[in-house]
């Protein structure tokens, strides 16, 4: 058995990945602002699986916020602390 170590991306790597992915998904859109990339990184970190899903969304920052809320609700349900909406 082989162990493959995968690390989270840095903020600079996150921007490069998001900018490249967004330019392929939205070729006519303006380039991604590095400040937006940093805000996304602050919300979800540099996990590539999250970033690849977020890059496909038109409003990437809102999608990141929704992802955080979704993960938070999921974790609260898992530990039995779900709050009523």
C-alpha cells in the first residue's frame, strides 16, 4: 500500500488554480481578483476538491460562503446540535 500525501494550497496557489479554472469555465469574464481569491481561501482553505467546485460558480465568493454554512450545518447535525432555522 502506498500513502499519497496531499496538502492544502497556499493563498498564491489558490489564486493561480482559481484564475485558471475560472478562465476555462467563464472565458469572457474579467480575470479573478486576487483579493477575492484570498477571501475564498480564508473561508474554505486550500482544499482542491472545494476549490474546483467553487471555480464553476458564477459568484465564487457567495458559493464559498454557502459551502461554509452547508459544512457547518452538516457538522452540527452529525454531533446532534442542529439549531432550528
